[in-house]
């Protein structure tokens, strides 16, 4: 396969994954944006977490909320739980890596808040622990998943929302997650300040 064929393959796979996700998740994405907006209007904040590339997507989402998305507006309260290396390394060192998000949720999370989980497999111990701690604190969850949803999907409750990307490729899943968070940012802005 030559270089241009590899490029075409990547674009084609991306397009197919995005279309499948749109077909299966259109209404779910809208519901997730409504839940986010309700949380923000109720005085809550959006906590987000993920590992690796998913941590980067979580951080991007928080930056779009705190700063601005496409329209001028006041900053919205959002915290990416993967950004403070002193907190992450102290929790991992003093306890264990599976608690790096759950201890932050226990300390910072309130019932009006929302937890945005971004995971390609849904099986990372620290993400599963975050789900459990959010439920203990009555925090609703929006989970962006892939593959079969993993353990995260199995632990979600009836008032949580899962947006699952129909793919087994972590790269394709992360590409779709990026588009989903851009949709969520756009929808939150539209609900708060109009088109």
C-alpha cells in the first residue's frame, strides 16, 4: 500500500465511523447536551477524565467550556481531572493509580455536577473507579465509549448517558469523540446563548 492509499484508507474509515456514530447517537448526543446545560444552570460544574489521548480530549473539552467555544460568552465551570501532575502523582504514589480520578471526584464533586468520562475501551481501573465514586456522590455521568463499552457501560445507571462509537479502533474512536465534544460544546452554547 503506498502513502496516498494509506491516507485514503484513514479518511474512508473515519467517514464510516462518524456516519455510524451519527446514525446511532444523534438523539443521545442531544440529550447529553441538555443534561450538561441543566447541570451548569443548576450551579454545577463539569468534571472530565480520560487516559492518554482521551485525557487530551477531556482537557480540550474543559478548555472550550472555561474559555469559549465559537461564541463569546462567560466562562463555564469545567475541570479536567487529568491536568494536575502533582495531584495525579501523589495519589498514584500514596494510594494507587486506579484512584487518581475517584479521589478528586470525592473531594471536588457535588450532586449538581456532571462527570464526563472519555474512554475507548471502558475497562481502565481508574475510569471504573471514577464511575463508582460519582454514583456514590449522586453525580450523573456522560460516558463517551467505544468498542463494546466495557466495564464502564455495565456500571452506568438509568439516568447516566452513554455515547458509544461503533468501532474497535482506538484511533477511530478518539476521532469520533473529538467531534462529539465539539458538538456538545456547540449545543451547550446554543442552549445558553442562542444561535
